[in-house]
C-alpha cells in the first residue's frame, strides 16, 4: 500500500490559473494555427476544432467532476465511468473500421474487462481506499486506464484488419491446406497485439528520462512530494501495460472472428 510521505513546505503552494491565464494559454494555439496556415499544412480547421473541443470538454468535465467529488455517490461515479467507456469504444471502432459488424459491443466488453481487472487488483492489493468507489482514485485511474486501452485496441484492431484484408490469398491457402482460422491468422494476430503494446512499452522505456507523464506532472504541480509522485507513476505504468495487453488480446480475438463464418471460411465484411 502506498504510504504518505512528508511534503516539503516549498511544494505546498499551487499557482491557481485564472480566466485571464487560460486566455493567454489560448495564444499558444492561436500561434499554432497561424503557423499551420502559413506553412499550408491543411491543419488549420483541425487545430481550431481540437482547441474548441478541448476547452469545452474539459470545462464541462471539470463541473461534472466537481459535482461527483462533492456527492461521492457510487451510482454517479459508475455512470460517469460507463459514459467514458462508451466513448472510448466508439472512438476505437471509428479507427478500426465502421463496416465491421458487432465491433462496438466487443470493444466495450474488452475495455471493460481489462479496466475492471486492473482497478480491482490495484484497489484490493495496493491503494486500499476506505471506499472502493472513492472518486478521487477511481475516476482518474479508470480514465487513464481506459484511455490507454482505447489506443491499444484501436492500433491492434486496425493493424489486424489491414493485415487480413491485404493477405486474403495467403490466409485462404492456409485454410485450404487444413489450417484452422486461428492457425491461418496467428502471425497477423501476434503482430497486431505487439503493435498495440508498442506505445506503452516505449513510454515505459523512457519514462522519467525523456518525459514526465501527465500524472506525475499534475501531482508535482499540485505540490505532491516528488518521491510519492514517482511511486504513483510506477504503479500507473504497470497498470497501463497490463490493461493494454488484456485489451489487445481480447480485441484481436473479437476482430478476427468477424472475418470467418461458422464453416471456417474467410468472409471479409
């Protein structure tokens, strides 16, 4: 269980951002949009839309979290997490392919299972909060786990779909020679799962050396002892690796099943 460490007095002060500070922050995006237009990158509208969505979504989420943190009701916490899970599933489906049937339910279930397993282990054996639904822990941890699982699912699913479509003749040859669907696509499945895990593994390789992830950065800005922030980041990186692996395994299984019928024949949706 993570223990509280003493916090130096110099770290206790947090600079509170005022509306004028956020207005100045928008200047960064204004410059980025200007540079994009100057270089004719065709990203002007995308950057403008992303800026607007970032402000709107985070401001709304800030008020929602304020309400939920104050209420501390398990139903409200679970409802918010379920909504986040649904959005993650839809975003993953959009990247993998909208023409693949029954993909959203499978993605929803895959991310759900990996998130529940990860948070259950972390809650029972490591954090041990007074209430399992404590929004201070459950919401941010669920959010970062689902976000990473969403990216892993999208990368693995997209890679597998492209591989199956690009290698149809080879797969059908294996099937004609007596291979099962699992055997015929085994290499493509492994490659897809590895692709989904690469961003997480790469992040683990350089964490603390090249970049400071969002969690440790946020904790340092809020005045948390650097050692405690590092401990939480270690925990989170291990959570992300486990959850992403479970998610990609399940997604790869679900995606490939959509390409074969009950007679073990390859059918591209």
